[in-house]
């Protein structure tokens, strides 16, 4: 059976085969990023007044992705509710990693974790009360979330009661969803801490950089050098400079000497 499965790239030179493989992986990453980005933008700009399968109107769609985005966002939110965000984020991460040639391992397990995390997220949102900001008659987890929350309630309610059953469902599903989503996206808790630290220091670093540029960019008089004294050099960063910057520095030193 395996003798009939032939890889056409095997007949090409190794360099050409590797080149085509890399371009195919990059293309797959671009496709994943495009699809996930389209879905995220469509969901983020969704409006209940836009035309959809549940709303027949002549009103022009206000969705950022146009009429297709309005239909896609309505189907996702009606089916999964807020859990549709978890359906779209891991493929976006996969696309970025594929485009940068950092493919995660255990693809089959990560896809299974992605689907499982989407279901548990729908159950989590379905167990939450429907807040006033939610415009749909369904729960926060959509049709699927309501069904999964009802299934969990049928298990917990005989022991805890209805209200406690919903609360227990949310408490159980939240950590399961969190760790499944981390595994699906090939992300660790250390990566999240690093990202949060960068966001926390981003504003402070930016202000410090502006202040430093203000001090270093101010005009100052050049001091005449004495014979045998080392002339003042321009301030250089601790990172490796580019060749263009080295040439600029050399030209400045030559003119100053």
C-alpha cells in the first residue's frame, strides 16, 4: 500500500525540495493567519443589526469584513458565543509559527486540545449568567454552550442544586480550558509572564527612551581637544551596530580629528 504513496519532491534535488517545502510551510502559515484574522475581525465588529441568517434586512453591513464577515460572525456567535474567540486564536498562533519556521510538535494532540478547549470554553461561558450587555437570547456560550452547561448541570445539580451546579461547572471548566488552550497554542506560563512583563514595562521604557533621546539629541558645544588627549567619541549603544552606523561613526571621527 505504501509503495503507491509517492512524494513528488523526492525526484527533485535536495536544495530545491527544501526550498519548496519551506515555501509551502510559509504559504500554509499565511493561509492560517488570513482565515483566523478574518474570523477575529468579523467577530470583533459583529452587530446584531447586520444582515445574517437570523436577520433579514436591507441594511448595509457595518462589519469590517463586509457581508461575508457579518454572516460568519453571526454563525460563530450563535453557535459558540464568546468561545468562538478560542476557536480562532490557536490557528492564528499556528500560522505565525509556521510562517516563522517554528512549527510546534505533536500536531495531532494540539489539534485535539484545540477542539476540546473550544468545547470546554463554550461550557464555561454557558454556565455563566447572561449579562445585560449580551444582545442574544442565548447564553454567552451560544447554542453549544447552553447544551454543554445543561449536561453538566444534570450531573452536578442532584448533589449541589441548580445555582451551585452552574458555579461548579464554571469552576471546573475554567482551568481545563486554560491549560488545553496553552497546550494547543504551544505556549507556556513562562511565555505569558514574559508577555505581561513586556506590556507592563512598555510604557515606562518608551518614556525613558524619549527622555534619553531628548538629552542625547540636544545640541552641545564641541570641546577643543588637547594634544595627546583622547577625543570625545559619540555615545554608542551596547548592542551590535549596523555597518551603515559604523561608517557614519568613522566619518564623524575623521571629520572631528
